[in-house]
C-alpha cells in the first residue's frame, strides 16, 4: 500500500523525481497466513506467492522489460520469486 509520494526537482540534472514510499506489511502478513493455513496447496494449481504490483513494476524496470510484454514479465516474476531473495512473499515452496 502506498503511504507517501513526494515530488522533487533536481536542478543539476534538470529532472523531476517522484519518490514513492510503500508499506508492504499487509502483503507479508497475508503470505504468512496463507503458508500457515495451507490455502492454495492442493490440486494441480498452486498459489506460489503474493506480490505487490509496485514490486513487479520495479523488477520489470530493472530488467528493461516493458509492462505490455506478458511473457517476459512472467519470466521476470518467476526468476525473482525463485531466487530466494523474496522468500517472504512465497506461499508455496515448490518450483514451477
């Protein structure tokens, strides 16, 4: 959830900078509750994780992937969620 947004003007680089601050505790709590409750763990379909949209947007921007490129976006999400760095967002610990 976005909690703050500030706009600055950088005179040196002649740019407008938008700084956004997010609180992801709700998402982390949701993932933890889903892991404990075993929801999404049966059948062929698995809930792998719960990821805030701004995190996916940041991943795509860092990788140089356009938002409209669905297949590349899927691969970026897959790579990052399996990396172990974002384990707290994972619900199901298997591979996909």
